[in-house]
C-alpha cells in the first residue's frame, strides 16, 4: 500500500516534485546517504530522553531523513515498551518519519510493519500505522506543524554543488540558513528545529563543519536566539557509521529553551555499554574526565569552541587585551587563482610570452622544510599594469600566439563562460606590486604552521595566504606566527582536516591577537628580530611570552611540552 500524505490541521499538502524527481530513484551516495550504527542511534535517543521508562505515548518524535529506519526502529521499540500494552489508536500521533528515496522508504516501511506484527499488532493496524507514521516526500518542502517533542536523525551529507540549480534556488528561498556554501544538512537543522515545541529536544549526528566555519554563521545565530545546546559529543575518528566516512561527525542535542552550560565529550569508544554509560552521565549532569561542562558556547553567530577549555580561557584574555592581526597594522590576503594553472604557470623556458607579461610565482612545491627552494616557475599576467583591464593581445605577438594555442582549454573555464569578452583573464586579478612587497607566506593546510618570509621576490600562488605589514618587522612577526600563541588561535578556531591538519585560512589568521609594535620596548624588538633571524625558536618564544606578559605557568597551557 502506498503511504499517504500526513494531513495536519490548517495545512494543505505541497508536492515536492522536483526533489522527488531528483532523489527518489537516486543512488545512496548521490543523495548523501550514510547509515548510523545502532549503538549511536540508541545513544542519541538516550540523550534526548526518548527512553522506554517514560510514558512516550504523550510524546511525538520526528525523523526527517529516516532512510531504512536506523533511528525509527529503536525509537518505535522504546515507544512500544513504554507504558504497557497499547492500541494503534493510542500511538498513531507518536511517530513521523520522512524519506525522499523510494527504495529506502519501502525498506523502512517493511521493517516497521514487521516490527509492529512482532509486537502483536494485526496486519490492518500495522498497515494503518505505517500509513500515518511514514511519508515518501522531501522533508524540506513537506508542510508540517511545530508539534514535536523530539527530533532525531542523521541528515544527508550533501554539498550544494550536487543539487540541481532549481532545487538549490528553492531551498535558498525557503531557508535563511542556506547561506554561502552551506551543505544540505544545514536547512535540515533549521526546519527540524523549528518543528520543536517548548523544551523539545533535537538530536542529530552530523558533520561538525557548521559549528565553526563561515556558512554555519546563520544557523549558529538561530540556535543562540531560540535554543540551547545541551550536549556536544565529538565523534571524529570514531566508528559511528556502518561505512567509513570522512565527515568529522558530532552529536548535538539542542533544546528549545534557555540554558547556560553545555556538557561535552570527545571521541568516545563506540560500544553499546560505553555509550550507554556516557549517556547516563550526561543526562544526570555528572562531569568527569570524559564529560566536561562548558558555559556560553552559543553566542550569536560566533564559532562554537568546545575543546581545551583552559586554552580557550587564555585566548579570551588575549582577545580582551590585544587587537586583532589586521587592527595591528597587518593585512591578510590570498594568492592568485588562475582557473588553468597548467597553462598560465610554468617554467620560464616553457612560457613563450613577452617578459613583461611574466612574474615569478611561488607555489607550495617551492617550499622545502620551511625554506624557499624556487623551481623557476612564472605566471602569465594578462592584466595591463596596475589596471583591471586586460592587455591587447595584438600588441604582444608571442602572447597572442600563446592564447590561440590554448584557446580551447581556456574557454572551458567558468570565468571565461561568465565573461566571454574577457575569456583569457585569470580568476583573480594580478597586482604586480604585490610581488615586490615583503610578505609572510603561509600554506593553507598543514599539521604545523609553516611561515615563509619572502623579501619581495615572488608572487604568491593561491595555496598560500600572505601577510604584509607597514608597521611590524616581518622577522619579528614571523616569530610570532610560528609561536604557540598563533597556533593556539588557529587550532581553536580552525576546522581540523584528516590527520588533524589545520586550515591556516584568512578567517582564522585574523583571529590572532598582536600587541602594538610601537608599544614594545626598542631593546625587546631588537632581541626578537635578532633571534628570529637566527632561527632560535626557543629564544623567540621566551621573548614573545615576555611581550604578551604571560607567566610561565600560563604559558604551559599554550606550550605544554
């Protein structure tokens, strides 16, 4: 029997044809399908209070992306075990699951029907409950009333680039948190949170990327205004799913209501007993080595900081005392992206264009053990002088021939299709004066910071962020950027990648606090510059600790070795 549309008072069904057309017959990978282990599903149900010792017939649970029933099956078992023997009529409003994929939906329906039969329901009652409990639809467009006491699940891990343009436009129009490059799980959070009643609880296992990065800002702001983060458990590197997933997952329990403290745990052992014990500690508010209490995590759209509380406390002191990097006379930027590096970047002998249209470029392959080992590579600069205008190829015969040779490939780039008249421009404008400007170059993804001093010889590639300053001596600034203080800021605010590598992006570099260079005693400036030039990191760090007025005891929080 086909599932019927759940009809709620005052709402008329709205078809989600576009999403059903796209997702209904799709493969699991193409719609971001990831299956949660039973131990983890039970852990989330425990944390949210969907437990059989309570009278769950008075509650309503939503699973917005129910798949084959990883959450619904244990949730229904708990419902049927609570409050003694029950009739279908008594529990018809207690469960609602939505699934967009036909195969997954039919599998879930069969499993639910079988489970109901095993608990003594007749075939007719089981069918009737499945009709009311389950819906084959796109959760993001199906109309629902805000009447749920519990929401649980594992929303789809799908980048917006995988969505058809019309569907992406539809979601962007409906959800204010679908901001910047937000993944599909973000509107799942927004809609499902909005369906909670007062004091209702929302438990998802999901990628943690939104908790710190730019696109998660509006969702963090929403949580800050209307909800409270009760629980956060980092599952990065844990066996939370049936398949290996590179998703940096975390469990969050968010409640519609007010609060101050968040209970946090990091990378638990995924066994039934351990997770059950951990849930018991969290539910009862028992802090320990593995469960810590953090205050005021969600503050507006600010990143959520939930690890290494002593370090966060020290960073807060520095943030109150010193200005940010760019307020201290420094500027952060990123190197050039061309959209066709294999064409525009090559060894000098391989780039047959006029010399005035070539600039020496530094890429990450030109850095060995933190030192520049240039490989004689240049970038073609199609811009005219310091202008945003492109040069006239007719004035540069070699360049014109170069363009004709590579025309077909250059025209395939997005930047060329978007600007047909400027088809040979690089994605980013090139500023020749940047090449001659002394700067610090920092590769984006690294386990440990690399900060390379370029005295003004090279143009930076887009794999580098750069820092320039008209106030700070760059040798001294390099020492600070290599210090435990700079690393502490980046590691705290940055998203961690595979292998615990950090993203040394502009948004995180700007978080670093710097004293005013002119307020540092001249003798201290001289000592720091001298030790920085000699490469004596230990001596540099001692001087930096003195500049920031950090005691030896406090310094151990930054540098525990």
